[in-house]
C-alpha cells in the first residue's frame, strides 16, 4: 500500500468515525441525540485510534497536514513528501465526511438547525473572537504534534528517515487517541478543536457543494482559523522538539 493510499484511507476513516459521532449526537432522531460533549470527544479519540492503527505500518499515519508539517520541521520527515501527504489527507477527509453524511442523511433532513448541520462537517467557535480562536487552535495542535513526536517509536527517532516514513507507528495508536481525547476534553470547548486543517477545510468544502437542504452558511469567514492555527502550532511543536532533543 503506497503512502498516498494509506493516508487517504486513514484520513477517510478518521472523518467517517469522527464526524459520524458528531452526527449521532447533534442531529435529530438519532439513537445518540443529545448524548453530549463527552461522547463526541471520546468518539473522536477512538476515531484517531482506529485510523492510526489501520494505516500506521504503511505511511506512519499522519492523517493531518499539521502533523506532516510538524514532523518535517523537526527534521524527521522529508519535506518533499509533505505535498503528497496533504493531498491524500484532503481527499480522504472529503471522502470520509461525505460517507458520514450519506449514512446520516435522513437525520440531516429532519434537523432544522443549520448550525448543527454545519457542525457535522466543520468546526466553529463557541465565542467568535478571532485572536482567541486562533490561539486555541494553535495550542491544541501544538499539544497534539509535540505528543506525537514524543510517542513515536524509539527506532524511528534513532535515524532521520526510515523504511516506513516517520510517523506514529501502530503502537502509538492508543496513546495518540488518548491525547486527542484529552485535548477535546480540556481544550476543545473554545473552537471545537479542529487541530487538523484537512479535518476542517475538506469537510467545509463538502458542506458547500453537497445537496443539503436548508444547510445555511459554510462560514468561510472563519475557515482560515482552523487551517492556519493548526499549521503554526504543528510547526512550532516540531521546532521546539528539535531544540529539546539536540
């Protein structure tokens, strides 16, 4: 399995399960309607576990442009591979979120709240303060990428590059899933913790183009925050990690 296919499949699984749990909680007449924030954060954490464990042996399971950029900034991932990883992640995120929408489409149709419909695709701030929202995404992603670098198997840290491109490894699946769960529980209340440009931008694009009745705005004015914030946070984490280990 090529790195591209692995990143595509892994990110599709991530969004299918991650946005799937949001659908289950916020859409009308589901079995999990109004189950609450803990269910959403736990669901996202387990989505990360499943996605990472599934494709880690093939691509390192970045599943996130901020992770790929952070690893490259740390000097443990080849910059030349970053664009192909990001393309795979964007296409996978678009596919996964579309599958979640298809599964829950009857419930989308009986939900009148346009904000809830958008939430099943992309994130939004609880209080719209651009600087604060940006910092929230930066900090959350910093925690994710710094932890991912720390969790990665020692044999991958021993050399700059390895036969399997630097990433979490299958053994890192559960720890990184728990990291995402912790971020959601502790830091996610401000912006919904995108902490992943592909996770937010690709689904937002799909929200804009899919035939969703009464879907409302895709909130493009906010869309740059969960893209640029995570990128800056991921790169800062990679740079700091390099400083500490060298």
